[in-house]
C-alpha cells in the first residue's frame, strides 16, 4: 500500500516538481519518526508505572495471604516474621520513592491499599481466633469501610474529596501496628505481653473512634462546601 502511495505521489510530483523523490522520502521520514517517538513515549510511560517501590508494594500484597495462612495453621512465629517483613517493606518502598525520585501515581494508590489489606486481614484473623475482642475488630474494620464509602459517595455525587491522612489517623495506624506486633509476638511465645496488650486494645479503640470522627467532620465540611468558603 505504501509503495502504491509512493508511486502516486511520484507521478503527481513529477509533473509539478523536479524533485519528487526527495519530497516523498522526506514525508516518509517524518511519519516514521513520529511513530517511533510515540512508541518510545508509550513504552516509557508503562515502565514508569513499575518502579522498584511498586514492586516492593506488590510483594507486600503477596505476603498477606501467607500471613493469614500461617495464622490458620497455628504457625504464629512465621506469621510474626512475615508481618515484620511486611512492615519493613512498607518503610523501604516509601524511603526509596522519596529519596531516589521513584514516586508514581500508581504507588500513591497501591501503598495505602496494601497497608489496609494487611492490617484488616490480621485484625479479622485475630478476631476469628478469639485473640482480640470482636468489638475492636468491628470498630477497626468499620472505620476503614466508612472512609472508603465516603470517598466513593462524594465521587459519585460529583464532589470528590481528597482524603489526606490526619495526624490522629497516623497515630491510630501506628498503634494498630504496635498492637498486632505485640499480639503476634505473644502468640509466637517470644514474650508474655498480656498486660501491655490489654492497655493497647483500649488505646487503639480510642484512637480509632477519634480518627473516624475527625474524618467524618472533614468529609461533612467538604460536602457542605465549607472548605471552599474558607
């Protein structure tokens, strides 16, 4: 097909110009360069999605079923080690993304989802094993569910909200992680931490309620347009 178009262009140009061959080759070269450049940009965009921090985050996703499986089979030491590795990977991917210019939009979405997937899964398992009180598990899971529901609802209503992590939410996440580490260490027989775990349960409960309330107030202000007015 390209040969036919070239022949036609040659015929037309030969009747009007003395340099048809150069014109056709020049046009051919321009089109080829554009297509090659477009292909390179597309390939680079795809590669930028899969940065090293994103691979680490995906590995953390894959650790979650391993942690759950270890807990189901009573291998609490393995569950404890895997949970610690997942926590280290969370800090590692963030460090690499910030200090080595590896930030990406995909990573900004994957990282918090992986964290919640891990925490919620372990909370639910510990509730199922009657290690943590069911009311605490329901409280923790409901908070995350309400936040996700609020974000989805605001987007459906054409008023999307950017849920930035609040200070109380960061404290809540930190205390949740500490509680789970203590519980898994206790179950693995590494230390007897019953007294400390009891205090941490109520600390996590209080921070979970405070965090949910803070997010609810922020969301209501956004939906009422108070932020725009300010």
